[in-house]
C-alpha cells in the first residue's frame, strides 16, 4: 500500500516514473491506482520540479495580488478566459459565490490560430504591467505542464492501457489552464454558507495543485465528514476530475472538495488544470468495462464535455470558460 499521510490522503513517490527507472512505470501505476480507486486524490512527491520554480511563482502571485485593484482590473478576464477574475466571480450550483480572486493563463496561442478561431479553449494570454512576474509564472507553467505529461504513463499503467495512451490524446495541443488564486483572510463573521471555494468536483482529467502552508483545503469521501488536505512541503496534490471518473466507468473517483477561509492570513494556491486536446474522444476504457459491468456513459469529446460543465458555474458570459477549484 501507499504511505498514508495523517489526513488519510495517499503519498505517492513518482520519482521512479519520472526518472524512467526499470519497472518504475508499473510500480507508480499501482500506487496511483490504489489512490484513485479509493479517494481520487494523492500527494505527488519526487516530481522533479525545482523548489525555486515553485517558490518564485508563489512570490510573483503574492506581488500580483498586492497590486491596486484598478491595476488588476485593467486585465480583467477576456473572451479567451485569460486574465484577472475578481472576488465572487465563480458560483457553483447551489452555493453562493466563492470568496476568491485569481489570475488565469493558458498555452499562449495567437488570436488568428485555427484552434482559437474554432473556440477550442485557446487564446493569447494577458499580462499585468509589472516587473518580475511573467517570467517566473511562465516558467512554472511550462515546468509543471511537462511534469504532468510525464505523469500520464503512470495513469495509463494504473488502468492497464498502453503507456502512451493518454500522452497521444494530449497532442498536438492539450487544454492546459493555470490559475493563481488568492483566498482572502476572514475579516468578519462570514455570511451564511460563505466559503472561500464551495464544495465541488473538478471537471476534466486532472488538476495539479500547489498550495501554501495556510491550510483550508478539505475533502469529503462518500458517507464521511470533511477532513483537511494540508500542505506537505515539496509536494503537489493531484486530484481527478469528473471526465476521468466517467472515462474509467467510475473505477477512478472524482472527490468533492472545498476551501474554508482562514481567520488569520490569506491563502495562496496555484492550480494547473491539465486535460487532453479539445477533440480527444473519451470512450469507456476497455479495461474498465465487461459484460457484467458495461459502460455507463456514452462517448464524448473532451471539448463538448468540458464546455457543458463550465457553462453551469461561471457568472461571466464569455465565449470560452475555464475550470474552477
């Protein structure tokens, strides 16, 4: 079994997979399967992303959210869903708006690109007029995206699929959207039902999350109470989305989670929503169905699936939407 942290979330050392050690893909695949079949979350350690890359991105995020509101609003989220999203911008069905603000980027694609013209969740990024921001943020985005790509064979092994199965569906251009998030400290008694991020599941393939030491992320397994998912220094939290649960015929789990406000300090996190290319087809995997366990869901393209999900949660009315965490 995996090592289990004190808060019941598996810790998976992915270094044998990342460094391509003999048998590493199969070993890590078994650990990923154990985690994804029981809770749908795990801490990834041994990922190879330099600590300074993570620290520099968090420092840049902190500087951005310290800018005057008018400066942040000058790059408010556009029709490509790139830019700044102010407080209470995201509402999950059945909840009041989340108390968080964020800055979103994706793969930087020019406006005249065919994928942009076709509305395939790509577009040019916006950047604030500030020094020492774009470089560390882009470096983090590219480095963690590369880690995510290298992690995909572990998921393939976990599901008994060819090692390159998922990687092929992430080419030529995946949907990779990154969100710098600030959850402000609680300054007064919260409104009834107010959370930094209301209870929800993520919607795509997987999310790669870095969080500071403030705390506030909580999970809720079926039939159990909420419990914390604190920061483990040097780790990423990997959590699965609804699409992967559907793709695996519910063999893998998409777990409800939320963020509660801290009374003493702001919370910062960085979420990379890492998904296949827009036209990738998610058909129930052959290793996850049988005559006694037939496919529960129809085939669907990633783009159609995710746009339908996003339309339910965003208060703004742009042509493209982004994921929420």
